[in-house]
């Protein structure tokens, strides 16, 4: 938690309404996202109970499992959900664009748009991940055949869940996280997991302040939880009798139909308020202008979507239960790089985020007081253009001499710190030598060198290229690294853990029970 | 009745103390610095009723689906006299069960608070003590409680432990007890104490799944604290009988459904850390007189008292609210409301990022430069002023 964000939280608490912590939107919003509000059966291992799903506020479809412990009904539900999700995904496979690769020596194609899945909270992402896990290894033949769309849905949900771990991806978004990235509420992080409370702070209903609206949102009798866990009271008083009535109807078609309708009514009543909140939250986010680098990150999501679609088209298998050691290390490395780059990009896009780095001594803002745009350094083999500027700042300057700084206004340009001199009134003068971003000649094109009077942000954060790490191929991995990553809090008996690489027999086992 | 016991009885309004179970004892470790909870728990006050009466009811409802599922899984795992359970546990510990084990249900028929509880406690004590590995086992086990010197998971216990000829013994529902705040508290644990390969292991059956070797970390953590309560109680029981307490392993066995099925899978959880925390909190509660000395003389937590009076009484004992309380203590909504102007209500990381300043209004005053703050706040004040200036700068769109 940065002090700046913490201060915003304190301000929110005092003001009774959430405070902005971003001036631009840091995620991509699809004009046609697929909103999913799932509910699970208490006590079961990710057993779906219901989902409200659709790509427009008035297009909600309710899918339910009348007997959540019945495996056939679960797979029927999975097939029904696939019937909504897969056509939605396919609708983005229309147009492609050519992208130059390998320094323009080659091109590849990617979809011009991509799907976006939205759930209320991080637990909703976990639900999709586990639902993907429980369906992607299903077989369409053998003893327990499922509809062919079921394993396909599982692979896609797994794809989205993996994307969601990628910092800066907008492919699968938990709305609470998207909202709290832009607003600080007057409540704690645990309370921020509750979508109705978060929206209560950001956009309290008339006559209520944030704290009251959030407190009201915590009362499940006034405001059902945003799932996937249900309200225990609802389970005991409404759901249990409704499920029992359905089960008890037996072969009596009329009784079954009415019991089913009653279940649907009860579940819709729990889901509909969250559905409305989802679209309301999206509207609030959509009102923010997008950050300059959002489009670029969305292109990475489009790349990933394209690649996975091709993998599926080519008959590629389901994602393994667990990554092998090399795959896990590569993935971790990629996520770390993405995290760093995402943090830098947000700072470059948003002065309010950069302010956090200024407070941490990683950036400062000052006025250009001197500029020598034509300075040429001819001490080397050939003369090079090395303009110098002097920036005066009131902020503390915590960078050492010789450090390289960057400015969001000219990301391709490096500024080397030459002198740091304390000046009057606690100000500091910083002399910088510039290189890059000024063409190839010995005169800088206009605008490429900051002019006297320009206000400039300088930072140690670089949005530049980060080299990829080198990892051995799986077959060159020493046996000491051959096992699955030991990140699990619970370590099952080794005998029950499948080998990390190679086909794990249990993976495709159609007899793997499900409830 | 001692004067302490009398005072505690008065605090809870003369009603019988609320029963503890492993979950409520485990909850004691959650916020050990909180006097309010310590005194209420020591007295065995009815916190749910209290919370209700002061207008901030707790929300710890349980879905009957979850209960049904938990019971069904437990019954399945324990079926056939625990044959499958024994196999799982032995395999996980890497030891030889030494033939079919014995199964003793120490509490099948009597319900909590039933009249025959003393008898049941006695039966548990006798059965477990008799099952403790014979004296020859003591010679090569460390004496005294030395949790850090515990053998690690899967150590070759088969090699030197006195296994031969001693078949495994499983004890279901033993009634254990612990001293909590000077009071003997009975625990009605849902556990199986398994003696095999010369040691006791606490076995807990939980119905949350382990999927691809991963379980919900929060649930595992909660199960670990609960198991630690059982380990502690079991150790005390053996120690009181003159046995070496370290005969009870600090590696507990968690049995959960695997993946999406009902197939059970056993995992080992090392609870040494939880044991230390628990021990510390119980010791603290044992000094209940120190605690009571800090509580106003007329303090009451009688749920039948007037709500206003109760609210004032509760407020007279210092609390230490943190957002974690919401998941652990029945009084959380009351304490949160009370702490609403404090930075801790926003979470510890927020408070720390605000330089440790406790009061929200004070934070804003320092940030606005309204006053310089106390000398020891100078650093925090400077940080907050800088933060406020930078925030205002960026929000008013000054170029940067
Ligand atoms: S909720 Fe209140 S009484 Fe309970 S532990 Fe937290 S601060 Fe203490």
C-alpha cells in the first residue's frame, strides 16, 4: 500500500465517498463483454448451482442445476454454458490484421478484437478456473461421455483463468479489482472483495453515505452476496426446500416443472441484483478515458486469444494439471516481467499513479530552466548529439549521479544525471544529458529536446524492453528440477501426484468422479 | 468458587459459561492483543447474544448443505471401523500399520453437555493413556516438550519406534480438555487420534477439496490451528499420566476429498508454529487476574442487560479491532463501528503507510499542514503533507 493510496482511503472514509486513485482507465473495456455471475453449492468442490450470463444488460440468461450433486446435471449445465460462451468467443474470430514480426521480415495474423469475460470478484475467477479444471479433461467417448463442447469450454475457461494471472491483461476481469484500481474506498481490502459494498462507496444511493451504503450491502437479507458463495440463510430457508421439492416431484411432470420454476425464481432473485451492479460498475469505469498504453496491452490479449484459438483449431490438448519445472519457471518469469512493465506503464499513463513513485523518490517533476539543444559531444570516435538541460525541482531528488532517467513525455529518450546541486529555497537543480529519440543527425528536430519553461517528469522507471530470461529445454532440465513446483500449501502423497510432464493417465480419466 | 471465578461468572451474567470447542479455542489465537475478547472468552460470555443485543449481530451462519456434505464425507472416511482411514494415514506417514487396527469410538452416543460427560472424559483418558506406547518407547524419545526438535515428516519412524507387535489403534471422538483462563474446558473434537508406529497423530477430516495438490490456504490454516488445539490437549493428557508428551506428533494428518470426487486424500500439516501461538495465548489467559485488573469493577457482558449499558460496558474495555476480526470474532461489527474513525479499520498496511497515525481526522489534519503534529510524528507529518500535495497536484491536472 503506497502512502498516496492510503491517504486516499483516509480521505474516502472522512468524505463518506470513494476517492479517485487514477485519472485514466487502466484496463480495456469491450463494448460487448460477457458478464458471468456464478453461484456454487455450499460444501461441494466447486459444484455450479447457477449462473447469470450474457453480453448486454438486457440479455441475461439464467442457467441452473436443479440437483447440484447430480453429475449428469452438472455436465448438462456445462454444455449449456458452453452453448453461450463458445458462440460468444467465435464471434470475435471474424477479422484479422497482419502484424510484422522478426523486424519486418515476416508477418503473422491476429484477431482485430477479442472476447472479454467479467465476473464480480476474484472468487468468481477461481470458480471459472476450477470449472475449467473439472471439464477440460472430460472425454466425449467411453464410459462417461460428455457433450463435445464440455472439454472445449474447459480449455477456454482455463485459458481465461491463466490470462487473469497476467498483470495488465483485460481478458478476464474481476470487477471489484477493476474498480479498486481506480477508486479508494473507505474500507479495508477484505471488505473490498464484496462488490455491492465497493459500489456503495463509489456510487452511494441518494441519501446514504459510502459507509452506510456499504453496511447495507453487507446484510444478505437486503443485498444478496455477489457469489459464488451463497448466503447460508438463503440456503437453509429457500434453496434447500426448493431443491427438495424438485427432487420430490419425481416423475410428476407438472410438479417438476413448477418446482423447477420456483428454483429458477429463487436463484434469479439472488443473482439479479449482482447482475445490475456489474453493468453499473462497468458504466462507471467506461466513463474514465482510457490510458495511452491500454490499447497496447489489449493487443497482447488479442495475441493470446489468437494463439489459443489456433491451438484449439489444431486439435491441441488440454492444459496440463500442473506445469513442469521449466514451464513453471518460464511462466513465473513472464508474469514478473509483465508486473513490472504494467506498473511502469500505468505510471507513464497517469500522473496520479506517477505521484506514488514521486513520493517514493523514484520520480520528480521540475521546470526546465536551461537548455542546450545543440550540444555535441566530440570526445569519442565520431561526434554525437548530446543536448543538456537543467531542471529545477522542489521535490527531493534521490537519484545518484550517472543514473539514467526517463520522461513519460519522451519515453524513447534517456537522460543521464550529470550534476545535482542544492539551490535556494530548498530547491534542487539537476543537469541532465540527453540521448536517443532525436533522430540520427547532429541537430535535434523541434520538440525532441525539452524547452525552457517546460514542466517535466523524470523517473527511474523505464518502459523499455526487458530481456527475456534463458531457460533450459525440458529435456535438459536436471532431475532435481523435474518435479512439479512445490508451492502447494498441502502436499499430497507423492504416489497420488501425477508426473508433471508427459501424459498423466489420471488427466484424461473419464471415470474421474465429480461429486 | 474463587473470587476470580466469581467475578467471571458475574461478568457473563451468572449463566453457565459458553462451551468451547476447538474452533472457538482456535479463534483465540486470532487477535491475541485484544483485551475485550480475552476477558469475554475467559468468562465464557455468550458473544453471539451479546452482539445481537448491542445491535451488531454476527453473521456466522452455516449452510445446511455444507453440514450435510461434511457429515457424509466423514462417515464415508470412517466406514468399516476406519480401515480405509488407517490405510491412508499409514501410507501418508510412510509407516507400517502392523495389521488391522483397532477402532474405539469414545463418544458415539452422548451429546455435548450430556450427564455422562465426566465419565466420558474419564473413559477417554483411560483409553488413550493405556494406548500410549509402553515405557520402553520413552528411552529414545526426547523428554519434555521440545517442539522444535520434533522429527520431521516421514522420518524413518518404522526403524526405531516400537512398532512390532503393536497394531495401530484409532480413537474416534475422544473427549479432551484444556485449561482456559483457569477453567477446565472440555473439547468435543471431531478428530481421530491414531496411534501407530509408536506415536499418536491427530487426524482431522475436512470436506474442503484438495485439487491438484492445492487447497484453499485459508481453510488449511484454520484446520491447522484447530488441530494444534487437539495436539496440545492430547499432549497434556499423556503428560498428566506420566508419559512423554512428545509421543503426540506435531505433524497432523488432514484427510480431505481429492479433486472433484469423494475419494479421500491424506496430507501432513506441521503445526509447530500454531502450537507456540496457542500456548502463548493460553498462558496469557491463565493470568486472568492481570486481565481482570484492567477491567472496570462493574463490567458486565450479560446479554440480558440493557443495550445502552452493554455498549458502554464493552467500550470500557480496550479492543484492538482489525479487519481480520470480521472472520473470527462475533463482536466484529460492533468493534468495527467503534473503530470507524481509526486508520486500523482500513487495515494494518494502510495504517502503516500512513506513518502509523491512529486517527483518520489526525491524518487529514497533518496532511493538510493544519498543525505540525507531535515531535515523534514529524516524519509521518512530512510524508503525509508531501502525499497530499502530490495527490492534489495530479488531480487538478497540473502537467507532470
Ligand atoms: S472483534 Fe472486537 S472484541 Fe473481537 S477480537 Fe476484534 S477487537 Fe477484539
